[in-house]
């Protein structure tokens, strides 16, 4: 009988892991997506879309579908599903591997202000700049909606949810982005500060390099903590090794 692995997805790593698992003999993979993105693209193996109904719903799904192991390969800021995955693993005894790409770290020349939340970023922002490159994702822009004196260029993959800051231009785009393009964008819009979440990964790192080259400050929203007792793996190869499938 094949070993069923559930991959909680929504990231490039989850896609890569699903492909690697689908290629393993004796392994069946199901990727789970929240359903936030309208055209998520093809995934190897089976795909299910939509919430499970909390930790209990996820635990029920694991039992019902005879899941041998779960990999939480969700985005570092998707704290709700990560908490549910940990609780469902405790409730069912189904092993859980948490795959988290490493966060970014400041190097020489970086002018980073690390903040604990989007609200904290919004409070600090007016003292740091006035023309803002905002790349914190389409949810959570409400934190910046009261900043009526600042100009925003908002970039996201899908159209953002209102409310938005009143003086905002919207750029719909999906990474990866190059350093040259990010520098050109920052210059073209005369932006003087970048606000981003510590998502980590190479695909969207170029904006940080661009900000460093231009000497611009960055407000970096720190990641939410992982559930207690969770030791994540940093990449797909380590996730496969943790599953005993290297
Ligand atoms: P979240 O706040 O952690 O989760 C909220 C609820 O959405 C969860 O309780 C769960 O509903 C459902 N959910 C989330 N991820 C799911 C998945 N992979 N499969 C099935 N249900 C899921 O999540 P979020 O921050 O809104 O992120 C949603 C998805 O977008 C995640 O898959 C994540 O990897 C991806 N994503 C998030 C970000 C970000 O910045 N947050 C960025 C890029 C991609 P139930 O309780 O009903 O099960």
C-alpha cells in the first residue's frame, strides 16, 4: 500500500516537494491549498482546496484519508494553519514536518528597522519615509489605510483587499524579480522606504538588495513564532530526509 503524505502548501517549496514526493515509488501525495489564489498552477499528485475547519477538521481529514505524514510547507506568515497542523499532529499521532525557508538577515549597508507586526510598521513609517514601496501582501493593508499623507506603491500577486491607503498605486506582479528591475522601480517612483515581511527566499529578495544599493531604509516585519516544540527544516531536501525519503 502506498504511503500518503499531505503537503500543506501555497509556496514554491510546497510545489517542489509535491513534485519530489510524486516521483517517489510507493508514495501518494496530496497538496492542500487555502484557495486564496485564483489560478494556482498545476501541482504534482492530488490537490484539495479550502480550509479543513480548524485543527479538529484537519485531524479528521488525516484519519479519514489514512495520512502517514504531514508536511506544513505553508508561508512563514500563515500562522493559523501552522498552529492547526501542530494541534492535529498531537491529536492524531500523525508525524508533522514543518518546512520553513530561512528568513532574511541584514548585511553591511542595510538600514533595516525590524518590527513585530504590520501595525508596528505603520506606526513607525511616517518617521522613516514618505514614498513607500509596500510589498506585505494583499491582506493587511488596512494597517496602512490611515496614513493619508504618504504615497504608496503597493505590489501584490492578487488585487488587495480594501481598505487601502488613499494615495496608492497598485502593481500586480508575481516574482521572481531582478535587482536591476527593483532598482528601476524604486527610482521611477522616487520611493524612499520599503516595507516588507520577512518571507525569506530568493524569489523576492532582490528588493532588499535594491534598497541596500540605493541606501534606502527597510521596515521588516518579523515572522510570527512557530508553535512550541517545533523544529523546522529549511528546504525540500531536508524535508524529504526528515520523512525518511531522501
Ligand atoms: P492562515 O491565516 O494561517 O490560515 C487561515 C485559515 O485558512 C486556516 O485556519 C485554514 O482554514 C485555511 N488554510 C490556510 N492554509 C491552508 C492550506 N494550505 N490548506 C487548507 N486550508 C488552509 O493562512 P494565510 O496566511 O491566509 O495563508 C493562506 C495560504 O496562502 C497558505 O496556504 C499560505 O501558504 C499561502 N500564502 C500565505 C502568505 C502570507 O503572507 N500569509 C503568502 C503567500 C502564500 P481552516 O481552519 O478552515 O482549516
